[in-house]
C-alpha cells in the first residue's frame, strides 16, 4: 500500500509526464545559524515535507516523469549522531520513505548531472532556495559538456512551486485531521491565556505577581499549552498585545503590563505535525468588557459571522472580505468612528475606502503547512479584467479564486482605532481582531478553531470561572 507521500509523488510524476516528460528536484530547508554555535530551531521545507514526510536537513528529492523517486540525505555518521542525534541514512530510506533509491547527500554533485541527462524539462522551485539556480546551472553545464557524446540537456525549466501550490491548496483527509488537531490545541491555549489573565489579576501580588501581569506571562501560557500537546513550534511569532499595542498589526509579545480595564489581543497558533493554526481573540484583561469595547467587539464579531456565512463553495475568495468590510463600515458610521456628514452612507465608505483608517488588512489568507499558505488567489484559466486597487488605481487582475471544498482560509476582521482628530475619544487605542480557520466543505465551512469562545458573554463567563 502506498503512503500519502508516495501518492503525492506519483501525482507530480503524472503532471511531468502530461507536460511532455522531465524531472523535478527539490531541496529541503537549510539549517540557519542564530549566533555563535547556535542554530535557529530547524524547520523543514514545507514542499519537501509534503512529498516525503521526512524532516532531516540536507535532503533532496528527485522525481522523474516515469514515477521513479530518488532521495539524497545525510549519511550515517556515528560521531555526528553522538553529538546531534539520529540520522536515517540512505540505506534505510527506501523502506522507510518508499523512495526507489537513496544516496548520501555527499554524492549529490556527482549524481545530479546523470539524473538530468536526457530529460526533456527540469522542474525546481524558483526563487525560494538561495544559490539553487547557480547549483542547477553547474549541473546543466556538466550535462552540456557531454552533448558531443550524445547526451541531451533539458530544453526548458519550470517552477515546481506552481505545480505543488495547486496540490497543497486542496487539503486531503490526512491533512484535515492534522489541521483539526492543531486548531484544537491552539484553541485550548487561548482558553488558558484568557483564564490565566483573569486569575492572575485576581491573585495579584499574593501570588508573587509583584511586577503586575505582563504580556510575556500570557505568551508563556500559550507556549506551555502548545508544547505540552506535542506541538513542535508556534506556527508564527505570537502576538500578545496589551491595550494600544493591539493597534500595531505586527506587534510581538513584549513586556507591557496588562492593565484592568484594557483589552488584550492575542494572535497565536501552534504548528502541529507540520501544519499551522492561526487564531486571534481579543478579551478584557480583567474579564469584563467596557461599554465602548463591547460596542466595537460586537461589530467585529458581526463582521466575522457575515464573512463565515459566505465562506462556502462557489463563492470567491474575496467574498468574505467584502461581507466583513460592509459590516465594519456600517459599524464605523453607526459609532461615529466615521462621520456620516463627511463620509455618507455605507456604499460611499466602501467606494472611497475611508474604512481603511480603522481596517487596513485583508480578511483572510490560505492556511496549511505555512500559516500564510501557498495557492493562487486568482482563478486559474480566467482572463484578467480591469479592477481598482487599494489606492483607486485601475489595474488588470484575474477574478478572485472560487472557493472549493478542501481549501482552508482564515477569517479575521478587525478594527484598530488610533487617536485622531474627529474620532470619539472613548474608542481611542482599542484594537480588536477575531480570527478563526475555516475549512471549506461541500455545503459551507467547518471552523477548526472554535474551541475557544468568541461571543463577548461567553468570554466573560469563561474568565469569571
Ligand atoms: N498570524 C498571522 C496572520 O494572522 O496573518
Ligand atoms: Mn491570519
Ligand atoms: Mn493570525
């Protein structure tokens, strides 16, 4: 029985064959030094893992149109294994990974020209691995040097990413199960952070909290919960933003105090089994929304519900954004964030883009192995047409992607109010985002991350408990 990785490799081989034959090559990610003698935690390349399930560094995969696959990996080395740990080694790889052949990565330079010789076309990931193009040129030069002996050099080069992006955009049952698990762990971490926030404030100095509750305390709770469930890493750097920090979109968890009466925005998700999750919740630090906070919170929540409703097959990727933006724009007019006298009605606000003062990002992105996952956001095969971009300039764009079962997108509307003239003071420095991960199903979508409450009343109840 072939593994999911063998099936995926076979699908790549079929595409190569249909395109007239050829060979695909794919390295994994490099190890990256952090500072002297210390590397960043190693993370494999997502494409490579997608086709192998193998997470050792210094590995390469070659797939030929006839279906044959070859792996290059680190050789067994007792000395290195004593220091750095187990290596699978090429001898064990065919049985463990289902590849047809495996060699030491030390032989890559010798074997690659032979693997490229007499192949019609070469597929490799463009502009993703530093120096890869130069390496490829070196191997092709070696093939070309043998032309007088009858060797053929590949006639064309293609971006392997494009082919794999389309495969990765549609999650199979195996991937869905992993994404559900990652979403569940992350939801639990958000619950833990909310509960800890209220509990630590209640316990206060009695519990040794002399410096007060700070952003890093909640980040520690998130990391603890991720790791104790076996998550290998956070899927991205966690945002834990106290009060006004929530209006900085790429804020990181820092050491700012979490003060009663303020909100805390947490955007954090774990990576589990090589797949991401991406959740944002915004909650009152002390467990009770103020009236101004609640008004804006309800608008963002309504926007999210509107977006989720149109996250279903047949809709376009941009439909959830448009639905959310309409609700947010109406809310901005209703609350006086945008003056009706100056900005008119909701359609005027949408046309002018005035809402961007308080909502400046998109409502979603593909999610999978990478938190901002690969996949075309426009419909393949469609013709470009005239559209207005964010600055009102006319640009030629293909129509947005049609949503289909198996795609996973986030749904993440928000409102961020920086102090400004004409903006009601009660809303100043409030930043709110609500984000969940949606798997498009046959009839609608499944929210993978709703294990953490989203209704204001539910959040208050959880934090009281
Ligand atoms: N956490 C990254 C994002 O929401 O896009
Ligand atoms: Mn996101
Ligand atoms: Mn996020």
